[in-house]
C-alpha cells in the first residue's frame, strides 16, 4: 500500500515558478495543464475568515493529487496548479472540492459564497494567458456582486 502524504501549500514564488514550468511544458510538448482559482466571499475578516480559509486549505490538501501545486494567494483566495490535467478533469476536481468543502462541519457556514473558476491552457495558447483571463473573470464576477 502506498502512503499518501498531504499536499503542502507553496509560497507564492514557488507556485509561480511551477506555473511557468508547466506553461513552458505546454508550449513545447503540448502537455495539458489547468489551474483552479478558488475565492471565498461573504466572510467577515479576522478569526472567522482564518477558520474558513483553514477549512478550504485542508479540503485542498485532502482532494489534490501529490503532483498538484497549491498556494494561498490572499486571505480567502487559493490557486491550484494541475499538471497533466485538461479542462474536464479540472472541472471534476473543482466540483469535488466544492462538495467536500461545503460538507465540512466547519467549512460551509451560511452566507459563504464559494467561487471556483478553471483556467485551462488552450491548444494554441499559453497557460499564463488562460490564467490571466480566468483572473479577470473572477474580478468581473466579484465586482458584479
């Protein structure tokens, strides 16, 4: 039986370096890559936000693969790099993360809005470009609230 160690969250610098490497692999070899952009809304700053962010981090650790890379990009913001993963598989993980987070007794209190967007490197495009577009979608969605 293989032991599965929990995924550790990267620093922003390490995560960005991993995104650049996967982006280069996509351009050079056509390898699939996706990123999940996870945002939590409707949470008051302070202890409640830290507790909920901790629940999301634990959920990511439990659901992500050993080869995935994750970081906490802000108080209530996470990014998960999914090497060798196309859009459909990334969306499946996003759905699994959402169900697992909302099912946690400490994760899904009333009023929490969990937004997960998927950025997948297009065949003739870049992972970084797809990520920038997804970031912009999240900004637009947040502004519309």
